[in-house]
C-alpha cells in the first residue's frame, strides 16, 4: 500500500508545478484518461512483486511432498490486491485536491493518523462518561473512521481464521472494490474541475484542509483539556 501511494505521488507530482502541469495537460489525452492511465501504471508496478512472491509460493506448493494450500494463497493474494487498490484510491483524493506537495503530505498524514487518534479519544470519553460502556467495539469505530485501519483489521481477521473460509471475506472484497470505484469516480470528477494554475500558484480544493483542520482542532482541544484538567 505504501509503495502504491508513493507511486501515485511520483506519477502525479506534475500537478504541483505550473510548467509540468501545462505540459501534461497539453497531451492529446482527456483528464480522465490521464488520471486512470497514471493511476493504474503505479498500481500495476506495486503489484508486480506480489505476483512474483505468490507465484513462487504456488509453484513450491505444487511440488511433491510439499504441503501447500493453494486456496489460502489465492484468498491472501486477493486480499493484498484489494487492500493495495483501496489504499491507493484513498490517497488519490488528497493528491488531486492538494495545491502543493507539502500540502498533500500534511493533509494525508493528518487524516491518516488524526482520524485514528480522534476515534481513540471519542472511545475514551465514552468509556469515562457513559455508564456500562466498554471499549469492546474499538475495532468497529476505528474501521469506520479510517480505511487503512479497516483494511488492517480485515486482514487480521483473515489471518486469525486460517484455514477456514468465511462468507465475510467476500464482504470485504465487495466493500473494498465498490469503495475504490466510488472514490476513483470522485477523483475523476474533482480532477476534471481542478482549475488551471494561475500566476504559478497551484489550485487546491479547500474542503480537504477544512476536514483536516477539524480533526487536528479536536485532538488539540482534547490535549489542552488534559493539561488544564
């Protein structure tokens, strides 16, 4: 997932420089074609090592006197593909919406880590003020707030239930694929409406900064409350 996100940053770094942006947008490609071609180029590049690893593991499992579960390998490979695709798609929202490379890194980092901290703070407050409330649902809350945590917990559930196959695996595949398609459709809509750079300043959507500002303000207010408490 980190490799796919890094490849997205490299493939779309032209958005943060006026000259590079003018060159790429002058190519005989629509913005949707430019978006999806460079997105899937980075995704395929990050998937190639997984194909080699799982392919070699499958060949070893087919050898005589070697115990191997090809079904498990197939499900694990699908998990890796879906997690990488989902994480890569989520990062595209921040890459498309940011005005500079620094803004992209700060917004993606503040959302990635800030959403987890905010969820933990909310659970702590509920545990302290609500009678009978327990932290048993921490996984459910964090999975809703952060797509990265959702992927991590889903993979953990899969590893803990080896070698059983349960229907909820199919649920994860369906959810991750549907959300990835929806997010990429949103990115295409945002990219088509991304204004041309003016006076050398890259255009950026402000809603990302507003969301990240709310998350950081919530965490900062809780920290101040602890200090003065």
